[in-house]
C-alpha cells in the first residue's frame, strides 16, 4: 500500500512568501546603511557593499536550509528575525563610525570595528541554525533527553558562580566564562535547555499538576507536595540573583518556567504563588547582597550618583528624551555617549535616532516573532511541542520586557541584551538555535496530515493534548 504524495503547493507558497519578505528586509537594511553613511558624511565605498552582500548571503543561506529541511515552517518568522538582525547590524556599524568623532563621544577613543565581528557571529549563528534544523528532524525526540538536557542547563547556569572572578566576572556580573580567545555566557544556552526539560516534565506529570488542592478566596491552590518544580525554579532564580549578580537571567528563567506552568495547568494559583515566592526571595536577597542594593538605589534615583553608578541609566534617559517621537534621524544623534550603546543599551541608541516610532516598529517585529511562536504552540498536535513552543516564544517576550524596562527605568537594570539586535556572540548564537527549534515545531504544526512514514516513538513525545477534569 503506497501513501499519498505530500502536496507541494503549501510549502512552495510558504517559502515564496518567506523569500519575498526576506528581500523586503534586505531593501530595508540596505536603505538604512545608505542613510547612516550620508548622515555621517561618508563616501560610498565597497566596504558598505560588503555588509549588504554578507547580510544577503547569510540570510539567503538560512532560507535555503529552511526550504529543504523545514519546508512547511511559518514563513514570517525568519524574515522578522532577519530584519531585527539587519537593523542591529546597521546600528552597530553606525556606532563604529561615531566612535572616532569628537562630537559624538564623551572622551576620545579609538574607532571600533564591532560590525565586522558581528558579521562573524551571525555567520556562526547561521551555521548553528542550520545544524539544529538538519540534526533535529522531529522536535519530539528532544523529550527523550529532557533530564540530561535539564542537568546540563543547570550546570551551565551555575558554572560561572563557582569559577574565580578572574575567569567569570565582567562589569560586576559573574555570568561569563572568560578564555584567552573569547568570552561566553553559558546562561544564554541554559535557558533553552531548561525550557526543553520543563516542557517534557510538565507533560509527563500533567495529572499531578492539574489535581486541585485547597481552595482559598475562590481559587484552587496546588497541594504542597506538587510544588517541587516551582520551588526548584525559585531556588535557581534566587541563587543566580544572589551569587552571580544577574537580575536579568533570574527574571528570565523564573518568569518563563512560571508561564509554562500556567499554560500547562490553566490555574491562576500557580501565578500567584510564583510571584509571591519571587517577591519574598528578592527581598531577602536584597538584604543579604550589597550589589543588589546598589542596583535598586540607582533604579530609584540615578541622579544622586550621576557621575558614578547612575551615569549609564541617566544617559539612557537623556538619549530617549532627545529622540522624542520621531528621533534625531538615523546617524544624526550621539548614542555613543551611553555606555554599552551596542549591547545592553542598543534600544536607547534606536530610541535617540528613530524616536518612539522607531522603538515601536522594533517592538512590533518582536511581537510578530512571539505571536507566530504562540500560534505554532496552538497549532502543533503534541503536548510537548505546545509547551516547548510556548516556552521559546515567552522567553523572547520576557527578555524584551526586561531589556526595555531596564533602559527606560521601569525596572532595575539587568544586563540582558536585546535578542537578535544587540552586539554579542553568546546571545546571538543561542537565539539562532531557539529560532531553529521554533521553525522545526512550526513545520510539524503546518505539515499536511498524511500517513506518517514512520511510527512516532512511544512516551512523552507522543502524548496528545487532552483535558483533565479537576478533582
């Protein structure tokens, strides 16, 4: 008996749409480069063509990988990420040009060449993206190794804390592994491994988490013996917060796990308990660790120590105020005055030169990625894929909130970078892998329902979604 052939119209249409959108992103990035060069008074050279050609080649390669190894994947995910990454490259190049201009920097310094390094990281990221799509043909196989991956995530997360400061501390945060050749932030990879483990664990124990416990104020709270995963996530978050001075990763891990718990159980009690635990832990950590007290004091009033610890956030606020609604114009501001303008504060750089409208446009691109990721979670058939896609999409949303909240003084500074936009290697590489996993799940969700060539393996990865009545 022969199986019916897989229709080609759906995948051909999707990949054509993706290619057209990628060409639109290429035009946008090329135009942004030209505007920057004109505003900086630069003559057009082959160096500019290098960036545009490299951008086209790298994302064209990514498109070909998706076309052949995930032909039914969502056609909007890759172009949205490409646009974010390309605009980030434009801003990094713009900051390189301004680094040698006396009127744009607080003190004279040598010109930087971070855009060239960023292209190298994008190249490595595309390779990691391709390897993930090629090697992982079925996302459900990841659940087989959930405990191993979860253990690896915890080891990666804790490793900087046990290393000496000379090997792990940069700018006051012990979140790095420093080597003579490069620095790596293992926490960026830990978040993906922890999400995979959490998704598999929640699916395998879903009856446990949906069993009602005591009722208070009309809300069903879980039984005490069912709180293990939430307590574990809380301990990890507070440990990272205290010993590594990393508020960003702490918020990111805990918020993502808590959201996945809520998605799996649909019980508000998990959210209330989680937020309460985090508040209590944060208050205790604030009393114990002086570096947390410094961050909170700077957040409350950065101008009391303007020349010292408050300088960074104060300059960020000045830059955003200067940009106003429409900005000073791409290439016409002074974003280099803000420390870490191409990493932690790249959104401030965009806010100064593109204004509130430009920031809103970037947020919309992120919103597309998150929304399509959540739509993938709704569409995919297996419970593990639903929770995994939800976790991957939510972690991008939480990271964007934490970064945007930090540079606008909504919450204390965290040290996280904007996904796909900021300069850096670890974050970019990890997010390329995250994107590949989302596309792999999306491909499974959108693939025509035809007889499978092979029977899916039994276990957690093959479980279907079902409603469990409350006790």
